[in-house]
C-alpha cells in the first residue's frame, strides 16, 4: 500500500500550493462552523447571549460564503492536478513507446487508467483534506480542553487515539484486503461479460444461453459478496467511530459535572468544551472510513506507478554511440531472432531478407507467424534477440528512434483517424505541410476529388461526432498522411484488412501510383492481386522464404 | 450527535458533474423505477432502519440536552441521572446498529437491482441477437453488462433511501420541536420550505448551464482518450510531444469551463448551507433570551438547538447522493435503449420441423432492409438448397451474403418473402429449435475463458471426452496441440493463451463436428487466413460438410471453388448461379 500511496502523493505534489490553499479555505470553513456552534451553544447554555449572539450574526453568513469558496477552491485545485497528471501520463506513455501502449489497449486498461486518475481526487477530497482537518481539529480541541481544565484533557486525548490511530490501524489491513478482493471479482466479471458479449453468436448457436446466464449470475454474486463485505466493513467503521465520539461526549459530561461541583470549572467554559466536541463529531467519526478511500487511492497510485515505470523496450543509443546518417535506404536483415520474453518461444528464428531501394515487397504469413513482429523490429520498437537490421548500411541499434522514423513512414494495423478535421489528421504526418502538399497527398491517395466534394473540404470533422468515412476512404486518409512524410520507405501493416476485395484492389492501385520512388513494404495475410510487386516473401517457422511469382494468383479471387 | 459540521466534502456534492439534468430523461427514470421494484423490500428495510436511526437522533438530542443541563448545574450525574445515562447509552447503541443495518440493507437493494438488471440485459441482448448488437458501438454490450450496471447501485442503495428520509425525517423533527416551542417549529418549517425552493431555483440554472456546456466538455474530455488510443501513430510521426502540449492547453480550457459550471452548481449547496446556518442561528436568537429570563427551561433550549443542528442533516445527505442518481440515470439511459431494442418473443413460433435430420432451404423473393428501410440488403432474392447440397455465395461487401445466414439463424426476419426450412417458414420455428438445426463458423471465432477442451465442448456440454477428442481430430485441432503448453487443457481466452487465426477457426470447426447439425452455415470462414492456412481449414471444412446442407458466404475464390455450387449476389439478388456445374 505504501509505495502506491507515495506515488499518488508525488503526483499531487507539483500543485501543492493550490491544494494547500484549498485545504486552508476548508480549515477556515470548519473553524467558522465551530464558531457558529460555540456561539449558539454559549448563548443558550452558558448564558452569554449578549457576547455571543453578535458573533453568531457574523459567523453564520461568513460560514455560508466560505463553504462555497471552499468547494470552488478545492475543486479548482483538483482539476489542475488531474489535468497535469493526464498530460504527464501521456508524455510518459509516449516515452515508453507503442509496444507498452499496445499492451494497455489490449486489456482495455486505458479506461481503467483514466478512472485511476480520477480516483486520485478521492485521495485529496476524501482523505487528505478531511483527515488533515480532523487531526487539526482534534489537536485544537485537545489544547482548548487543556487550557479549560487539564483534568478533562484525558477525554479528547483518548478520543483522538481511538478514532485517529487505533481504529484506522485495526481496520486498514482488512479494508485493503477487501478492496483487493472487490477488484479481483470485478475483473472476473469483466472476463465473463466480454465472453457473453463477444461470443454471442457462439452462445446462441450452441443453445448456451442458460449456461452463460448462470456464469454471469455466479460472477455477479461473487462480486456482490465481496462488495457486501466492503459495505459492512465501512458501516462498522463508521459506527465504531461514531460510538467512540458519543462515549467521549458522555465521559466529558460526567467528568465535567464533577469538576463543576468541585468548583474547579466554570459551567460556561464546560459548555464551550462540549459544543466543540459536538461540532467536530462528524469530522472525527469520518476518520476510519477514510481508510477505504485511502486504500483505493493507493491501489490507483500503484497501478499508475507501474505504468509510469514501464521502461522503453529499446532505448536510443547514447549520443557518442550514434552512427553517421545512413547512405540510401536499402534494408538488410541478417539472422534476426525475436521473442516476447525469455521464456516465450522464438517468433522469428534467423530471418534474413534484403530489400533494395525502391523495392515493392509483400510480406505474407499466417496470423501469429511474426509479420507484425518484423514490423516492430523494423520500426525499432523492440530490440532483436539476435541478428541485425541495417538501413542504408547503418545498424538500427546505432540509430535513434527519431532518425529511423524520419526514414520509414509506418501505418500500423490498428491505425485510426483521430477525432479531428481531415486537415488536422493529415498534418500529423507533417505539421509544416502547406495546402498544396495536403492536396497532392490526397490526390496521390485518390481521395482528392472526394474531399473537394465535401461541403467543409479539409475542415470536415472525422471520427466520433463527425462525417463517417467508409473503410476504404479512412484507409486512404491514413495513406495520404503517410505520404506527406518525406520518408523514403513506406511500411504498411495489413492496409486492406476489413475492406472488401474490390475496395482493397482499388486501394492497392492507388498505392501503386502514389509511392513512386519509395520502397514499399506491405505486410498482409493475403494479396488482392492488384499489387505491383518486385518481391514476395512468406514468413513461416520464423524465417523468410522468397515466393515468386507472387503467391497463387487466385488468392485474392477475381470477380466471377 | 452525528451531524454538526459537514465534513469538507467527500464527493463533490450537489450537481458537481457537468452532466445533463437527468430528470430530463423520462425513459431513464422509468427504467430505473421499474428496475428498482424488485429491490423494494430491501429499500424499505433500509428506509426503516435509517428512520429508526433518525428518530433515535431526536431521542438522543433530548436525553443529551437534559444531561448537559444537569452537568452544567454541577449535578453528580452518575448518582442522580443514572437512568438517563443508561437510556442514552441504549439509544446510541440502537441508533448505531440501525445505521449499520440501514447501510447493509441499502447495499442489498443495490446488489439486487444490479443482479436482476444484469440478467435482464443479457437476456435482452440475446433476444436482440448478434446482428443488432453489431450495429451498436464496439464493446458496448460488454460495457453495458459491467460498468453501466455497476453504476446503477447507488440509485437503490443510497439515492432512493436518502430521498425518502429527506422527506420524512425533518417532519418528525418539526413535530418534536412543536411539542416544546411553536415559534421554533415555525422557524424551522420556514427554512424547510425555503431549502427545496432555493435548491430548485439554483438547480435549474445549473442544469441549463451544464447542458449548454456539455457537448463542448464531452468533446474536450473525449479528446484525451482519442489521442491516447492513437498515441502509437503520434510517436511514429514524431508528434507526441506537440500533442502533449496541445492536450495541456485543452485541459486548461476544460478546467475553466468546468469551473464555470460548478460556480453555478455549487450555488444549490450554498442554499442548503444558508438554510442550515439560518436554522441554527435563528433558534439561538429565539431561544437564548427566553432561557436567560427563565421563561424556557435551559434543557429545552438546548434540545431545540441540538434539533436545529440535526434538522438539515437528511437533506444534506440527500444532496450528497446526487452523484449516485446522476451516474445511474446516465447508465439507465443507455441500458433502456438496449433493452427496448430487443423484439418481443413471437408466441406463434411453435411449428416443428419435419424430417429434421436432413434440411432443405428455400429463400423465396426475400426483401430485407436495414436502418428502418434506409439501407436495402436483400431485394427479391430467391435461392433453393436441396438437402445435402453445398452452396458458396460470393459478391461484394454489403451485397447481403451475411444477411442470408442471419435469416437462417433467426437473427433477422424478412420484410417480405419467405425463408423455409423443410417447407416451414423459419420465423414460425422457435428460435432455439431453429438454431439447433445448424452449426455456424464465422470470420473470427470467439474463444471463451476456459480450456481448449471446454471451448470445444461448448457446442454440446454433455459430450464425452472421447467425443471431444474425435471432434478435435476431425477438425485437425490435434495437429497444433503439440505447440500448446498443456494440450487440450491449455487455458484460452481473455487471460489465456492466444491461438492464431487458423487455429481458432479449427476450434470452431471442432465445435461444429461435435454439434453434428444437419445444416452448416459458414460466414467467410477463411477471410483472415493466408492462402496456405486457408487450404488446411477448407480441407477440414470439406470433411465437415459431407452429408450436410451447407451455405457459405465468401469472398475467396479458393474457398468457394472447394465447395460445389457457386452463386453470386449483387444488389440483394442472385446475379449468377453455376448450378453446381464445373
């Protein structure tokens, strides 16, 4: 729990000024609330109406205003922090590289990461501020009672020890364990829900509706059992703390009455002490419950720390080790070995391939054969286990990622358009490109006429909430974006996946014309028949074999 | 006393989030109400216990006021007021216990609501069928079954009980106050009327503001996720840093706009705070002179003050649950749409299929359009398959190939024309009986979380190990078993081992072998395979096809050629039919 918490706190630290300011306003708000109750109590119980009613008239409206200010101040500070963390995390993930990101996307961890960031607001609003205020309040109460009558100081001291130290210590471990259990059950339910949703055809086909419903019900029940434990634990924590505060109040009454009878304490003073305890009761009673929120924030912190600590799988070479710029853009691959983890089987096992300048190569192979792994190696996303790749005579190990990316324009299999205008989407390829360059790229991708025909042209919004481009059109925007880069090599991973054969052939025809003068590497599980290729390679058993003439001509089918 | 200074809040309370005012959405409200019905006993229990705890608070205030009065007078409490002390102890214990029980009952209500809704949503998802589910956002169904349903909890667990308490408890306190002082009761009643009025007024303003800002906020918030998803592209094109800077600017804007909304939204909690402070101060001003001149006993004055402090607690607790209602309403809106999308079961679908061992299929002048008629898929298609005949349907995307298969599985109904299985219209056959006639292999096979053996047995849970082994052998699953760490017992799916596309297809074929249905429906089963793997899969499929009626949709020439009769559809009707000749 501690490392996660430390990390979460470190994330809040850069804005500690604003956060502390928000907490100070909250402190003022609590003090005014205390003042209101003390003044009202003194007016009725202590017979000090003349002195305290004017104070009440001052404190009550102030308290309303300060409480409003408190809410605004704490939330404003918090939003600053959350915005910072998002940007920081974005930069961190960018440094870790696409492979780490791919892993996050796979398990829908991105969404969980976002809710983890949001969980940090609980750390501030539900833990740091209330606990801080409760501690300050209890401390002030202790000093106040010490000043009133040291004989009574036992009561607030014991109260503080029980609700702020004893109960949280006793409950914390259990709360953390239950929190972890809830998380596990929720993940198990997620697995079942994904099975139920994605496997719907299989379920209906097998008549497995009742079986799957029973599985969902079972994991729902398991989750509810764990959540029920958390709810009981939470309720118990609240009740124990509430009971402790009540016991403290009664003890204060009993002792105080004796002191008054002994003439050692003024009744008015005793009334002040009583109302101070009453005023702080809720703040104190909430302390043990903060444990649950603390556990959640610590869990979120630990997960974010793990993401932040993701090392770049293939760091750039040190400056002095960097080689001179490549001469030309021929690719030479020698004896390439690759695996995902030391205990995993080899994906590529001694792959050799040479791709001369201006070549047009198709790389074929079954899914899982290692095609995309080869792309990751070519893009310097992962290091090879052995062997080397040379670009223009320079080993990729001696090149920086940025230098390499300037020479190979890559369109990944899962590339998608951003929620932005077509222009903004294109400019990601080359931010300095002028209007004419954008249109040249679109024309080369055979999309120029389509975009000219749109009412908003380049300013058309695509993606969510925008115009729906067909699969083929979206692929062409991606191609135009890659073409805008001055890179001499174009690497396309499954560029026609999801397109029907006619659309796929049209896309390939557009590519044939657009990439003149560049090397083109196509990674695909099957050819459309429209590719103009100089070489065709099949990856099997971790090695590349050259298959010419380019695969069976019927592979893509032709219109019958 | 539990309630004095509200802690610096917890969840941003009263209308914190820039969500559209949920009350605007009648459908979501109706859905929530209907769903909460089965949880009603638990909700009533929660309300009952919370009410008991609330009444306990009044008793506690009364006893405490008397004891404080005596203590201030220097009485020997333990000797003289033992009965009151014991009573206070009992009240506090009962009250805390009731508080615990109320929370647990509330949780049970939420759990019940979630469990029932999850079962219902899954049932309706299945009734709507995968064809309709595919029209929804990607992953929407899984999110509906998890996060959306989890978001409903607070509605039954917290919001409903808190709403009832906020309406009832202040009245009980008013009665308690009226027994001691008419004017004080009148004052409290005045603030009680003022509070909801103020809440409503500022709430309306906040809702209008948040609706106005909502779209903008949504776009800015969605941008982060969008750019995160596409971070790979940004890295490859050297744009990650620039985009991080742009995101920072957007986040800054987002914050300014959110705060603009919150400034209004927090007004409603300020109104509540104003009433609470007004009540305390008002009672103090009213009571203090009477206590001072002896016209009102000090104990009574203290009781009235403690009552005033407690008076707005139920309303405050209610305001804190706004968050619960808002997120539940948002989830309910999406869930209601999902539940309503499923067509009701057809009671007339009861006909048996004669001679169900061999199936003849006939499509007669079938018309079918999607999106309420806007996108025609089939327009007058006629096609007949004799028992045991294998037909490959080719044609461009959107020509209606998959629609044919959906019709035969009961996932779609023709707008016009008939689809017959052994002469019986398929919509007159009970869906489960219709689907028992066929085995289906699609483009990508879903592998469930479980072992490979369980995944094959999924098609027929009562199959013996030997039968599963035979199906695995027939589908050539055994060929890749040596590559798996634990053979047939290797865990697959979400957290298991991944199979390659060709291997997963062979699992689907093994399932079909095990199901042993007379009709085989194949939807581009080799679309994602390379030529060599395709040949292997087609070989297994040909073995499976023997003796069955087969309808295969495919782009692939090689796959179609392997089957037999070839039919091409375009524009929703048959354009070419080689009649099974070479």
